[in-house]
């Protein structure tokens, strides 16, 4: 896939760009189907979904997921954690264009990149709990400590994502601020999201735009670009997968390891199952 000079220039100037059609729809549906299979593991008797050829794309599935979240948040959290740790999320990176696009916008070779922060989001209608306020990913991911342009936020749309579905809000050009000292609010419990917010005073001077995407598009952002979650006022779940790529051979690259956090509900469940043997 060829990235044009105009696309590169737009990204340089604005700190973000939507690149259309990177992921084949079939590849995206593999991720959605995986989430559906997990749903059926946790809710095996959801017979209302049996008649659909592709239940993972039907609004009935979104409704069933929302009902599970409301009636059994622990089970919903466990489903999420299973999906989050699945191989299907990782295999999206192996789609041929995926790495080439990241490399082109970072001005580097794909084989010299590292990646971190692989994250699935399932933003249900009217959710407030997991929305992120204005932030820069650089504040969460210091892999290229001094240079936000050496990293890339890579936000993959798993369905068409118009504004009313919570398309991201972006401050165009804000990457030029560099890393701004964040206002930090820690994670309150296992399910809430830690916030490292850009102060409102810094946001105020920028023109805002929205990261509207089609299914299979990718929204790229500079690590210093101010952005925040949109409010999902639609009746569908906004599914997305986010990666961050980093230039590994850059002088300021800081390698990292991961700490595993085990889902407490599933741990107790597995222990109880072991006790029954
Ligand atoms: O998808 C969202 O709502 C926000 C994601 C985001 O901004 C991030 O993970 O940095």
C-alpha cells in the first residue's frame, strides 16, 4: 500500500490522519466473531442469537452484550479480559498493510519497530465509566521518552464509527505542544480507567475535529496529540483495537516488560472448579 506525500504532510501538520481500508472486513469480523464466541461461553443459552448468519454484526448481539454488562458486570469483565488476551487481537498486526503503514508514518522500517499497549475497547452506549478525558498517549507510554514523533497511536475501527458512536475528539496540531504535564487520577478499582489528563487550559487553544472512521480504517495519531473518547449516543457498541508503535532504534527508546494482572472473578471460578475435582 502506498502512502501519498499529501497523507504524510497532513499527518505532520495535524498530528493525526485516518487511513482508509487497511484491514480487510473478513479480518475484522474474525475479531468480532471471537468476541461473540466468548459471549456464548458465558451465556450459552442466548438462543435469540441462533438464527443469524453473522450474529457478531447484528444489533441483537450488541443488545445481549449490554444486557450482560448490566446484569452481571463481573462476567462481562471476564469476557472482556478473555477477549483482551486473545490471539485474534494480535493477529491483526500480521495483516500485510498494517506494519507498512505504521512504518511509513514513523519514517522507519517495520522491522525496527516495537509495539505496546495492545488494547480492545468495547464502548457501550451512554457509557461514562471507561471514557478517557483529554490526554496524550505519551503520558501513558514513555517508550520514546523525549520524542513523541517516534511513536504512533494506531486505532482500528471494528465497525463504521460515526460521531454519534463516539468517534474520538482530536485537537488538530496539538502534537506541537510536546508532552504537557498531566493531571493524574489513579485507577479507582479493577474496572475503572486511570486518567492522565491534559489540562483544559491547554486544550482550549486548539480547533477540535473528530476521528470518524469506516470499518477496517485506522486512525493514526502522534503520541503528543491531545484526544479524548467520544460519547456513544448510538444504540450500538463501539468496538476498537488500539496499538502503539515505537521506534526501537531511536536513542530515547526505553524497553519494557509486562506485568500480568489476572481477572479476579475468573481466578476464583477456576479455583472453585479445581476444588470440585
Ligand atoms: O477509544 C477511545 O475512546 C479512547 C482511546 C484512547 O484515546 C487511547 O487509548 O489512548
